[in-house]
C-alpha cells in the first residue's frame, strides 16, 4: 500500500511539473562565473531542483554511513561481559 501511495504522489508531482513547464516558456539569461547561457524558466527550475535532490541524497547517505560507522565502533569497543558462573 505504501508503494502505491508513493507512486501516486510521484505522478502528482510529475503532473504539476509538466503544467509548470508548459506555462513558463520565458527565456532567462544565467550568468555563471565563466559562462553565460539562455534557457527557459522551466529548464532552470528543473536543473536546480535536480541539483538540490542530488545534494540531499549525498547528505542523507553521508549521515547514514556515519551512523553505521558509529554503531560499529560502539559495538566493537563495548567491554566484554564476564560469563555468569553458576555456583
């Protein structure tokens, strides 16, 4: 059920993006440090959204990896428990 809901939300976002892209055909000029380009508003929004998504994925992965490393270190540095001797 969760998969179907995720797919539905994804298609809703794609539909909104399609409508946004079809309504924003104005050309803008982007000035980079060493270059300049003329692209549509929809293309600029798409590019910067994709860049933000990639940065978010890298941040999430680095956080997840650091948590796993911390857990592994805590697990290996834990003091060994003395065996219980039944008298």
